[in-house]
C-alpha cells in the first residue's frame, strides 16, 4: 500500500464535504443523514482502484470548482443571530426608558421635598 499524505487526505475530505453539500441540497437529504452520506462517499472514493482514483478525484475537483461549490464556505444561519440582536436591542431600549422614568421620578421627588423658595425682594 502506498503512503497516503496529509495533502491527499485533506483533498479527499474537501471533495467529500463538497459532494455531500451538492448531493444533500439536490436531493433534500436531511442534515442528520448527511454524515452517513459523507461516510458512503468517502468509502467509495477510498476503495476506487488507484489507477482510477486520481482521475476520478481530479474530475470531481474540476466539476466542483466549476460549479462554485468547492470554494464556498458553510453558510451561516443568521436568523437566530438576528433575533438575538433584536431582543438585546429591545432590552436596551426598555432599560433606557426605565432609567429615564426613574430620573424623572427622582427629580419630581426632589422638587417636592425642596420646593423652590420665592424671594420677595423684587421691586415689583
């Protein structure tokens, strides 16, 4: 058996990940089954005879790069992050409103305790 380099493993791993993305999206494979799909694809690619393996791998890489999938990063689910940011903003606004209310109430209380003194020394 020939020695397998880390570069070979990284290349095959990237191709498997890209293929799982393409096949999973094309056939609406549930996310919980995509790991099994990855194992199946990896097994097929690993057990292809060496003579064919390099050509198959190169063809897959060329096809994936041409489709743009090979270079894509995993898309983020921004829905939850956006919701968390909205909740934080609402909480911050509520907190500011509460602080304003407390300041007004404190100012009103101070004014009740210390009414302004009227001076009678005006000439009018």
